[in-house]
C-alpha cells in the first residue's frame, strides 16, 4: 500500500488561503533541508598523483572556462565568449629548470596543483598553486606558494640546515582575441602569433608600479593583460622575453631566500575583454586600471570565486515559485526551478547524485545570447569544456597524454584545439533533460523553441547549436530524432506545460507559423518511417537498388599526401576532421566508397533466418502478425540511417545502417506518442501508434538480435545479402533495454485503457533481457566503471585494429559517462524493476568522481584500477552528460516518470503521483533508505521515500504532497 506520512493529504491539497501558508511554511523550513546538501568542499576531489591521472582540472564560472595542463602554474583554453585567450599563459622555472607536476586536486571553484620536490642539499622545494576564475568575469587569479621542506633521511632523522636560495623565473603573456563565431571546435585563428598584437609592458624596477604585460589585438576588438599583485621594486629583474615570444611575454626573475617551513606566496591576475571605451589609444590605459583594481582587491575577488559558486549551488536546491509556462527567473535568481534534495546515509548514492548536479552546473553559462534570447543573465548549458591538449616547450607531459601534433613541420608549438566552448549537442542535452527541466524549466523552454525554429539545415542536419550565434553546428547524428523528442516530451511531462504543444512555430521550409510544437513532435517521432528498409524482391528494393551500394568497409576513408600525414594522429577523433562536418545520414550514397580498413565480417543473413521458428532465446523468426498486412507497402519497419560512422558513434566503423539502438529508440518514442494521443482522447491514433510500436519492436528483435548471440546484437547492412554484422556495444544494451521496456508498459496501458486484448508476444522476451545483462557483466562492466565496446568485439580482434576504437567514450578503453549511468538503469529494466543488483553497480561508480566532475568519458585499463579522467580522444574534462546519473536516481531509483497531460485537480493529485511512480517503484531497492525532498511534480511539491515503511520490498512511497495553490 502507498502511504502518506505527516499531515493528512487533504490538508495539503486545500486551495485558497492555504496557498499563502504553503509558500511561507515551505520556504521557512527549507534551510533545514538545505543542511542536507553537501558543501562544495565535501564534493571536491582528492589529491591525485598525475601518474594515475591523464587529465588535469578545468574550471568554469558561468561566464566561461579555463583549463590547466601538465605544469604547476600554466593554463590553457581560457574562454569567456566571445573572447579566447592565449593557449599558454605562464611558464615557471626554478633554478633554470622546468617544474614537474606531481599531483592535482579539483574543486568546482579552484584547481590546485603541487610540484614534485626540487631537491637542493638537505631541503626540498615544493611549489603549490591554486587557480580560480573571478566569479562571472573574464579574469583568472593565482596564488603560488614556494616552501622549503626538510628532507627525511634513511636513518630516520630530519636534517635542519640554513636557508637555501632559489632563482624563480616567470614568463607571462595574455594575448586575447574576440571570436564572433565560437563554434564547437576551434583550431585556427587563435591568439598565438605575437605579430598580430601590440604589446605594452610596465616593469616595477623602472616605474615602481606593479609588473604588467598587456596585449591589444590588431585583428579584433580585444585586449588582454597580466599583473603581479605584490609589487617588489628592486627585488625582481624584468626583461622582455625575446627568445620565446618575440617580446610578447615579460620575464620576471627573483632570488628568494627560503627558510625551512616559511612559505613565500606570489599572486597573479590575468584578464581579457573588450576595450572599455573603445576610444583609440586607450586600450592599455583601461586594461591597466582594470588590472590594478583586481590587484588592489585580490582577496575579495579570490574569495568571491568560491562565494559565487556557493550561492549558485544553494540556489539550485532552493524552490522557485512554480507556474506553467515557467517565467524567466527574477533577479537575483538564476534558475526558474530547483532540484530536489536527496537525504540518505548511503554515501555512494549521495555523492553520485550531488556530483551529477554539480557537473551539470559546471557547464552552466549566462553569457550565451542565442539561448537566452538576448536577455542578460539567463542560464543555459554547454555540452562540455576542458582538455585542449596544448603543450609548450618546457612543459613535461607524460607520453600517454595525447596532444595534437603540428600539422606542418614549420610549426614550433603544438596546435591548440578548443572543443565545445559554446556548443550544445542535441544528443547530450537529451541525456540530462530531466534535471534541466526541474532546475530551470524556462531555460529548457527557450532551448526547445530555438531548436525548432532553426532555418536551413536545422536540427535534422546538425548535431548541436552554437550558443553565440544560434546557428546549427556540424553534421547530423542519427540519434537526433529520438533526442529532440525526448527533450520536448520530458519537459512537457515535468512541467505540465501543455500550452507549448499548441504553440505555433515553424521555419520557412515548413511554413513559418503554420505548424504547432505538437505537430512537430509527431513528425519527429515518426521520422523513422521515411528511412525504412525495402523488403527482398519488393518494388521498393528494386527502386532503391543503387541507394546503398555494396556494403561499406569498416574504416576511415582513404587519404593521401599531406591529408594522410595530418590525420595520422587525429583519426582517433575522426568526427572532427574538416570536410566531414556537414555529412548527414539523410544523404543517400550509391556505388562504393574507399576505406582505409578492410570490410568487417559479413556476419549472418539478417533477413534470411529460418521462417516460422522460435530459437533458444524465445525469438520468433519469420512469423507474421495480423497488423503486418495492414501496412505492407514493400518495406520493413526497421530503419536505415546510412553508411557513415560519424553519424552514429563516430569511432566504431561497423556501427552503421540499421542499428539496434535506434530501432528500439524509435519503438520507445512511437509508443510514447501513443500515450500522448491516448491522454488527448484520440483512441484511433493511440491504437494505431501502439500497433506500429509493436511491429517495429518485433522486427527489431527478429532481424537484429544475434542468433545464439548471448545478449548481443548486430547491425543490418542493406547489401545483397542483408548482412547482419555483430557489434558488441553498450549503446544497444542501453537503448534496447530502456526502449522496449518502456514501450511494453505504454502499449499495455493503451490496451487496458481501451479494453483491447493484450498481445501475446512480449515486446522484449525475458530470456533476451537476462542474456543482455549477463553480456554487460561479462564483457563491459569493470570493478568501478564500464567499457563502451567489448574487448571481444570483432573490430578489436582484427589485425590491425582501427585506432578509432581506442576512444574512451564509445570505444574499448572506457565509456561515455552517460553510458555508465544508463547501463545501470538498463540492468533494472532487464530485471523487471528490481534495483538490488543495479544499485550495487551504481554505488561502485562513485569512485570515478574523486578526481573531478563527470566529463565526456572515463578511461579504464587494468581490471583492478578505478576509472580515471583522460585526454585520449580529446575527451572533455567536464560535460553535461554527467547529469545522467542524477536522472537515473530520480527516474530509476525513485521511479519518477510523470505522464503526458497529467490531471492536476486536487481530487486526482495523489492518484496521479501514485501512478507516476508505481510502474517502476515497487521493486526491491537493495536495502536503501533514502528520502527525496522538494520534488517538483505536476500535482504539487512531493517528498518520496525508500525504506521508510513497513513494506519489506523497499519500494518507493509517497511521504508527502503539498499543492501549489
């Protein structure tokens, strides 16, 4: 039985005067709930040896971001749209030698680094630095500490000695450039050539002022500067660095006498931006005043970096007044909603939830005008940031760290690549949309309208949006339709903003203002129908005989000459190579293409299996259902998304054409659309869509599940043999488990609603679900993470294997962070809602957050090692897909999945919330005791709990529900 604890439910649902009481009472008691939210210091990472970590911390401040590298002080990828900074800003030498990095520690407001000891006599010099970004501003602040520590000798004694003198040398420069188009990938036009800048230097030994170096860009309206906060006239010797930077950098040298245990601190500030007045000849004077202001109030700015993050962190869990549609937040709020508070003694689950939320917040920006519709201060989220792999002479990066090598021999420095500075990918957005819709529904609504109003190539032929220009980016991802549907549907379900579905939108191509969001949603959900595979011998097959041509090979396209040399070290990131960005899976090809790798094995005939048989997995092959004849136009329902790997997983060349994950995703959104039609009272539409979902599900299992494949699937190629090529990938485990499980529930609900006889054949045979979970445990799961591609996949067994599969997000060396989270949820789907085993796996993944936020991916090597951050494949340090862990906890562990068009009448509120959680909330929860406070639902503010009642199952219960009225 579901129980309501605390005051009686009806008292929470009274209207009128109670509304005022609710707001006052709820917000008055909220500080007690906020006390359950961990502090940012609690969520900071551990000190981690760089030998076990292949990436270093990156920071953000809601204005931009900055990365660090394998140096104690230097930075890279300083970005504050529309400005980008020098790829390398600071070089530190001690006694003429580069300082080697030993360990790093991340906090969301600070990047801390520590050097290896520099041994001089009986003393060890340690250098530590703490880097912060000025809150919501385009400035960086450093505190750098030098300390002599006595050396412990083999005899166990500590030797005391006299002071040691060290020569400390800094080389600093801060070139900056304004970029009117940021895009998702920057590798050209960055501020790296000193000839493009006018430089001014102020040396304290000349003027008695603070040491400064400033640069004014001659190619854009940008100026950058550097200042040493603590003036020490006569102590520092300053010169222009003619050798390294052609007078663009200033070099300061000082002799320091360091007594043991008495540290010396050096403080620096760098800033960039537009000339304040824009008047000719004033850029340096204005930047000097700005730098002096930072230096004079350094402590306030340094502590303000943490204070700003503390404020945004607490606001994220403080309720905002609900309304539908949600209005933009009123100052000083940043968010129009909030996240629920998780209260539990389960330390692993607690860390995963709050690190997931913090990872999403780390990608937040208030500087992207395209997503805020020109209104200053409104929030949006980028897909990720960090890790540009820029190295400079004298910086010692381990050999395992992959960096971009010079494309031309004449280049003396490595080519910088800034990834994802202002981009928002559709696919990634769909993986954290539940969190975003709860946190800032107004931002989610703006994003949806921006995305649906794209002209030209639109979201169908791009993978994301640029937050600066609002323009689409790159080529199409085959998962776009599912992603866009998921974003819109989740937003509507969470907010109950049904008015959005009736809103007129459209583009010039579709008739501007003539299509509603709801009509567009249906068009997106049924996008797969225009991609269906023709049946053997059908007219459709004959008419499209040249469409796909011979089965494409499994590798990258053949290149020659300079292109081949340049791509040698970039093929692991084949997706970013210029010239391929606009390729779409809408583009039909004919004839053959040349590939660098040999074709993959043919596999088995995907459409030629035994007719009318049932195999050991319970799959019925070749049988027809009555509804097959209703729509027999010579095409299957399974859809072909084309031959280009970059439109799918980018680095798995065999994962193309008719892929299992997309078929299951199409089943899910078709069934979801059926539930919307049912909620609208459209019986015929709901029944028809449910039939389509069933048929597509049956074809998916019949034609793409590997016979005797032990839980694995294959991709169907539309060649002459309809080859079924095995691919052992986590994306099929995730999408098939989720898609078929949710579609089964949706179709069953429609059958029940209209008194229809249930389909005797399950959409997802239990034997297959169990086999898939065994496959995950046997071939993908590691002690603390997972792999995306099995080591037993045929691509990895080839000689030579494609280098592209070494990417940690979708290859064999690790997994995209969202895949790890969603794989846990898939285990629960496959176990019919029982979370015992899934929670065990989920808890094991908490260790991955000890070196920083969730990012693009974590890498795994030996089975006994924890997952770690990596630079392999240009993996971004922080990424919004980490919000998937929070989604899995809310949607999976707490079973919160509200329906379309939720009835919000007071008399139906409790039943509505009960139905929203009962399908997935009754299974076991592994002995978990937890409460979710302040969950925004269409029916009111709810509290859910697990393990709080007399039921031994540990299922989800409704603890409390307060009406909004």
